[in-house]
C-alpha cells in the first residue's frame, strides 16, 4: 500500500481502504434506498463519527466549495440531496451509514454482524492512532454544528 508523508492523508487512505472492505462485506445486503436511515428526526437516530471520519467528510465539503449544506426542514441529514433520497457524500459517508441495518434491509446475517464488530474494532484503532485525544465517536449533527461555527476543517490533526 502507498504510504503518505502527510499523516492525515495516510489516515484517510487507511479509512478508505477499511470502508472498501466494509462495503464488500455488505455485497449481499440489500437496501431499498429510501434514505429512511438519513431521516434523523423521524428515526431518532443518527450516525456517530470519530474525528478521522469527520475529516473525510470535511475534506469533501472543502472540495465542494467549503459551504456546509443548510439544515433541512424535515430534520434529515444535511448531506441528503434536495429530494431527500440520495446521499451527496456517498463515497465518504461514515461507518454508521455503511453498517446501519433497518427493518427494510435483507441479508443481515449473523456472520455479517460479527464481521461488522471486527470492522468496528479496526476503525477504533485507526481513529485512536489518528487522534489520540479523540474522546470517541460523536453525533454527526454535533460535528456539523461545530463546523458551522469554526469551519469544516476546524481541529484538523496534521
Ligand atoms: S452522510 Fe449520507 S448516508 Fe449518512 S446519514 Fe447523511 S445522507 Fe445518509
């Protein structure tokens, strides 16, 4: 694997490689793509992100012009598209979005759940290497609120 001199770039490359394995493991998993899991106000749930996961999202926001999407009137994730059907940051979406299992999904086997537990441990190790001060995953809405005040890449570790 290519190694980067920039520790943030290296951590993001390692995160992307881990997420590729997570996605492959979910190859037999079927989601009806209704973005129900992205409707935080309706579900009362939202993904929790480590700092390194937020950095992946923050870099994407910077690439897209640096402006965070505005709050949605339906209380859904700000990264949904206008119709509230599709994720606009799909390739860098957090671990929780990749592994969310709702009642509409099919193919969530016990072995997949065990694999997800293993991936969770790998993500934890990666996140703690990236930012030893990271106190643990925090809700996406909290990262977004802080970024709205301090800028999306506030607190970046170099
Ligand atoms: S980041 Fe994307 S997949 Fe995750 S909750 Fe937001 S819109 Fe949905």
